[in-house]
């Protein structure tokens, strides 16, 4: 018997893991596995250690998530505080109100992290893009576009048309969808375009402004 084996058994019976015993005594994990593999009491300790580790990991993850939630709420609060001040500055700007009303009518309100405005009209998108640049500080080369097309429309032709009209690079187009259904004939010359901005904080600000505008205009 090795001189350090009794001490290893003593530590194991105290509930120490192989890793902890290895760190304390310098005994390899393979040696520890060989010593304890046929000991039933050691198997129970292993099970208890696993359960304890899972509990600690779960509690740690929960604390991390709670910390992220608190930090995120602080950031959202700051966004709304800034939006409150900015609304007072921008509220008499025609483009500001036009952009808000466009999004109120054509934009997605449910997804918390993404700004989406869908329409077939290039001009409506152009107005909203000008709004985004001036008030959300988003340049066109940072904005995504997706298209919804009928089967008889050429995808590349439609992307080129929307890119030209909106001055948005073709590399910013993604997730083009082709309508699957009974109607296979063309109903729209270039499909439906969706302007997309991936930013949860700007989405919060935009919806906050729309709510303020509804009060202001009522």
C-alpha cells in the first residue's frame, strides 16, 4: 500500500472529489479511480457530489441570468430616459412623425429585438430609411432587407431592383422567401420588401416614441 493511500481514503470519505484529492495529494485520477472503483460507499459519494455540483451550477446560472436581467433593465431604462428627452426635441420634425406613423401602421410590434417594416412601396421604405438615419443613427449599409416573392418572379432581378431603389448593398439582402400556395402568378412586380434592423435597444426606443406620439397627437 502506498503511504498516501490512507489519506486519500480519508479525504474521499469526507466527500472530496477526485479532482480535490488530486490537488491536495498529487495522486493521479487514474490511480484514484483504480482505488475506489470497487468501493460502494465511494459510488454514493460520487452520486452525491454530482448532485451537489448540478445544484451549484444551477444556482450559479440563475444568479448570472438574474444579473444580466437587472443590467438589461438598467440599460432599457436609460434608453427610455434618453428617448423621453429626444422626443421633446424631435416631435415637431415632420420626418420624425412620418417615420413613427409609418412604423405604427406597417411595422412589427411583437418582436422585442428586431425592427421590421414591410411594404411593397419603395417610397415608404425610403421615408423610413431617412427616419432611421436621422433619428436612430443607422446608416443604410448597416440595414438588412428581406423579400417575399411570388414563384414567377426572378430573385436576382428583384434584389437588384430593391437594392437600386433603396441604395442598400445587395450583400445586405437575406432570407428571400418564395410564396408557396395555389396562386403561382405574379401579383406584385417586385414582391414585398422588409426593412430590418437588429437592435433591441433601438426597438425599445422606437416603440416608446410611438407611444409618446399617440399621446402627443391625441
